[in-house]
């Protein structure tokens, strides 16, 4: 079964509907991203970055975050 996807021009993620793409763009792609200090990943929400750092790198974000990424 082939499904048509509508792709985001900024991050190349695909969605089944135009409504899903619009929701993604308004919530994820138009916000400034906060980069992980330990890998190439980045997040739009500080809480998600902290969770990633704790789970993936076993480190607390607050100890390592650089001053230029604070909102």
C-alpha cells in the first residue's frame, strides 16, 4: 500500500494530511531550536532537551547547558 505524504520543507518530515503538516510547522519548525551539547539533536522545548540529556546521555541538562541557549 502506497501512502502519499506531504513533506515539511524545513525538516523533511512527512505527514498524511495538510492539517497535520500545518500543526507540525506551527508547533515545531517555526520555533527556535535548542541544541544538545552532546550530540546533533535539537529540540523546541527545554523540557524535552532535558529529558533527552537525562535518558540518552545520563547527564543533567542544568549542569551543562551553555548560556547562549537559555531563553
